[in-house]
């Protein structure tokens, strides 16, 4: 069972239990009070009761939904450019939306409802003792890496200062790399 509704100038195919993102709505779109999160979509364009059959509703048809939340979509970059005129404009845009869960579709006296959502279980809150154990373990693993090993591998000493080889852009004599700046390498002696 599904219905085709119109909201915000767009058409949506919805079934009971579907979650859709429509243009930003206020919950007071229907005949409900402002504190209610229920929304009624009055424009039902088509209804399908079984597979392969679709048509307009004979009598009144209504689709009810519950607002899950509001948000903004991913950013879209809008770039305006005019060649040969040095004109460039870059703007960003995030379209606001309302997430709605379809709870009920009523057509010609028949009502199709979505199953209720199961209540979410709360995550167990860690105790203070567990937090301190994990903090102590992470600090111990940080202390295991010695600054000497880091200095030998990356060219810095334990104090965070660069060695002479890295300051002047060259490698060490042991690594066999050529100097890229600073003092030139010593000239080679001719063989006798």
C-alpha cells in the first residue's frame, strides 16, 4: 500500500513507516495544535492498494506523519563566473529540510498504519573507575614511545628541535643523500 503526496512543490511516493525529507515545514501545517509533532498531508494525488493498481482516491484520502527532526542538507557550492571580466563569485547553500515518518494512510474508509518504533535502549554510562582505568592505560602507551627513537627516525631531538641536517635541508652522511642546501659536501679526493 502506498500513496503519492505533494509537499513543497514536489511529489513523494510514501508507504506507512517510510521516512522522507520534505521542504522545511512547521508542525502546524494541518488542523493540529502547535505543540503536536503530527503533520497531515492534505494533497493525496494517487493511491495504490495492491500491486499493479493505482488510481485517484474516490472519497477523502489523507496521509499522516510525525516530525522526527529538522536539519540542513549537504552544502552546495554555487559558482558564478563571467569570462574576460574578472568576475568570480563563490557562494555556499544548505537547504533546510524536515524529516517525517509516515504513520498512517487513510483512503475510502480503510486505514493503513505503520508499526510502532521500538524504544531505544539507553547506553550504559561508564563509571568513574572505568574512566580512570582507560585514561591510565592510554597515558602508559604514550610514554612507551621514546623521543630518542623519534629523533633517529625523523631528524628531531627529544626537545623538539631540528638537527643541523634537517635545518639546512640535507640528509646525513650515513644516509647517502646529497645535500640540498646549506654547506656543500666536502670535495672528494682524487685517487692516486
